[in-house]
C-alpha cells in the first residue's frame, strides 16, 4: 500500500493529538494532586480553634519582670489572631498601678520604653488574690462555680489547641503562687490528664519560664502535649536587663528571645515549633532550654508555630441543609423563610431606625 500525502497528514495529526492528550492528562493529574495536598495541609493539624492560658504567679514590685513577661506574650498571641474571648490572663499583681511605678498605667519589657505592653486594651481575667493554685486548676479542668462569667472560663473542646504559659519563681517540681502557695508538677500533670479525659483539648503546648523549669513537665503523661522550659533541673532562669528608671529587671532572658522571634512571625507564617525551640541557645540564655516531645505525635519540624500562637479559621463542610431567613429586597415588608423544599412568605413590619437625640427634649 502506497502512503499518500493525505494519509501522512492524518497520521501525524493523530500522533500530535495523542501527545496533547497525554500532556493534558498529566497536567490535570498533577493539578488535582496539588489541590488535594493543599486541602490535606489545611486540615492537617486537626484543630478548629485556639485558646491561651497565660499566668504570672508572682507579686511585689521586685518581680516586675514576670508581669512584663506575661503581658508581652499576651500582646503577641493577640497580634497573631487569638481574641481576648479565648485568652485567660492571670496576673498576680498590678504593676501598672503600683505606687513605685514612675509612669503609672504602663508596663515596659525594655529599658528603651518604646512599647507599653499594658496598652489600652488589656483584659485581665484573674488579678491579685484571685490568682491562686485552686483557681488555676479549676480554669484548666472546667470545675468552676456556676456563677463564674464566660470571660473567666476556658471554654475549649476536643478540637482546641491550647497554649499554657507560666512565669514566676519555681524550684525542683513546683511553681510558687503569690509567695504563699505552690503548684506541684504532679498536680499540673493530673490537671492536664483531666483535660484530656474531658475532651478539653486536641493539642496542648506548655511553655514555662522559671528556675528549674524542666521539672514542671517531667511528670506529664497525657497525650498530645508539647513542652518547653527555660532551664533544666538544677539551673536558674536569669533576667535579661535592668531599667534604671524603674530600678528593677524588666524581662527574663528566655521570654525576651522568644518574643524577639515572635515579633517576626505573621499570621500566615510557615515558621515551625522546631525553629522556636532554638530561639535561646545557652550562650544567650545562660541556662539550658529543655523540651519534651515524646507525648506529641507530630514532627515538630512540620508543626506550625501558629498552630498554638495563632488562630485558625478552618471550615468544616456539612451535608445537612439549614433553613435561612432573608429579606426580600423587592418588597421590604415581606420576609422569606426558605428551607430545602419550600419558601414561605410572611408579612413583617420593618422598624425604621434613627439616631437618638444628643440632648433629651425635657431639658430643652
């Protein structure tokens, strides 16, 4: 059979179309794979909301730095997206209003005094003598009196990632509260176990800046807990620098370098917990930063920092149909209530809103 010009054209056209189809199929496959990877990455952490419990357990003016520690971390987590409604702030003393404070209503974490970490929008949930071991344990476990307002409750669930930060004076196996009582590492471990049994967290990150801080997480036995401490057993956790105008140390070393790292983190950051664990090497901290990862199932080098210091906006798709109400713009006096099958129209008188008088008429 003789190969004519027309047959050659048809043959090459077929080969060309086949190549295009193969390339297109490969592109679609890779595109779908990338899309699936992005979806899996979005939901990989498994949590849907974030909470923070921030505790300063020290009082008295000479412990100013502990006050600055907790307020600085409070400022960072708020900037990264955790709202006040999901932050429990416990501050044992009010340094901003202390008579020794030369600049009332301010707290600084640096001698340059360029950032007032007390700010205008600090919402302290437990202050002064409300900061006790009992209240701290009750907040974690949810065993609060019925009269306790929502703002003082940790309303977390089994999909919550929780950051627990503590600062103050500690020793081997304890942290002092108010220089009057102490919480032990056994009590703290049991409180976290109660939280796990009651489905009050999905993952928990415990961060503590105190002397012999490592001892506070040695007794943990509940799953999904990640922990970091500013010092090992037998080591002191040291302060960073003094503000001559205040006459006291204004921040601790570990928290200072942790905050320096957090200041460069944005809500969409890809920085990991493994990077955060290296923020304060021994030549900077003087003490040895200690971590515990054996209870945590994920690789810390792939765990985002914002899984604990930020706030997620994950969306869960539902198959159920929910009834919605909307105003019919063509007829402002009618309201449509729609369900899956039907829509019912109801007459409703719409109220006209107006601004109130600035001066009551009875005074005119």
